């Protein structure tokens, strides 16, 4: 489930995810906490703020048809029940760096 909201935005996106325990292993999701990046246009007096939130799809997968998965593997997000996926979880740890690099790359054309 979700924790408190970080930004006061009108959307319903989850801004913090609670940790999840499977078979005595606790998985921490603080790396998927919502974040924002503010940019200043180098030639114009303009500023842009982008807000990033991460879906539980970054650490879960859909339940396959006729799949009998133990209840302990289902992440408790009532609106969309999905199975915790360790591979996706490990890959999700790269997302903060990807977002950071993406925000730098997007600004490159402005610097020309």
C-alpha cells in the first residue's frame, strides 16, 4: 500500500510505496519515492518543474491466466492486484539514476 503523499498534486498516483516482505525477506521501496526536478531554460526566463512517480508495475507483474500463485507473493495494492517480481524489483533500483540522466539529456538541445 501507499504511504503519505510528498507532493500536493491533483492526481491519484502513489508517491511512496510501503516495503513488502516475502518469505522473511523485506523489500524496501524508498528508491521509488516520488521526486521532482526543476529546470531553468538557458536562453529564456522560464522554469519547468517535472514530478516523477513510479507505478507498482516497476516491481510486480500481472497474474497470468490460470496461474495459481501463493497469496504471499501478491503485492497488497487493492486497485490492481499483481505478483511481486524480484527481477523487476532489482531493475527498479536503476530508475532514480535513469530519471536523473534523462532530465539531463532532455536539456541538451537547449544548450546548443
